[in-house]
C-alpha cells in the first residue's frame, strides 16, 4: 500500500491528482488497518496505543540538514525530496500496554 502511495505521489505534480487512485489507497488502508488491528489484538502481545500523523505535501518534503548529511556520507542513491513522512506519537507520556501494565524499557 505504501509503495502504491509512493509511486502516486512521485507523479502527482506532473500528472495532477487522481481522485480514484486516492480513494483506492484510502480504502485499501482502511481494510489493511482493520485486519492488522484484529491480528494484533488476537496475538495477545503487549501493545502501546499511538497516533500516526502523515504529511504528504504536493511538493514533497526537503530538509537541508538531511541533504547535507547525505552528501557528507557520499550517498549516491537518495531522493532529493521525500514524498511522504509519518510521525508516530503516544497519546500519553506513560508507556502502558492495553492491559495497563508498563512495558519493559518504555517508561
């Protein structure tokens, strides 16, 4: 799903927006997310609730500090602009599992 979104975002500036493609990606995300949540719940593994925020600007995302680090490391194969970024944050400062017990190493 993310590879499809990545390919779409790379060509969106040249070809324009395509509502059908965007709706397809959103629908696919909804189905995948629901199935993943069920599998995670069924596994019984400790989890941390979190919120994911996405940034998908039409021009992409460019950070001069990152570009400088890539050039200093002699990176030859990298994108000058990243089409999307994701930020994952816990809703609270306390790292607790769904069952209310602190998770090891995440306090």
